[in-house]
């Protein structure tokens, strides 16, 4: 899980405004995923505020990304899912990563739950 508390850094997006100017804007997001970027691009376009071109995430230490279950170091390509957690007194959406063995275990557990219904 990646929650950074001791930083002001935020993910940024590059946007081409409707008048053709291209600017980089800091977002309220700490971390942007492809899926989130897609939703932001759609919303920005729908609002008539321009076209999102790309995004950049803040630099993070590689060791910050660990399996949520067993704490094995994983990289960005690892299986991940978005979960709701309590943090700082309120619910936040956090992306948690899992190593391959734990991802298989989770998937097996999910399938068991499916069958139980
Ligand atoms: Zn694991």
C-alpha cells in the first residue's frame, strides 16, 4: 500500500487547453494510474477544459511498494486492487499491491466466496 504522509508531492497531468496551450497541472492525487488517468481525461474533456495528454507520478522509493499481505517487495506491474481503508479518520481509496503467490491466494479465496453464494 502506498500512502505518503510526509510529502507535498502530487501527481501532475499535462493538458492541452481548448485554446491550444499546453500546461502541466498538479492534481489532488498522490498517485495516478492508467485507469484513473482515463477517467480524468474523460471528465476533463466532458467539462470542456481540454485534453489530457500525459501524467507523471512523484518519484517514490522502490521499497515503498510491497505486497499488502506478506510485505514482499513488488514492482508497479504487480497485481493490485483498490480498496477502501480508514486513514486519518476517514475512508480513503488506497491501491494495494500483491506479490504473485498472494495474488493467486486472493483469487482462489474470491472464487471460493463466489461458489459459497
Ligand atoms: Zn505477498
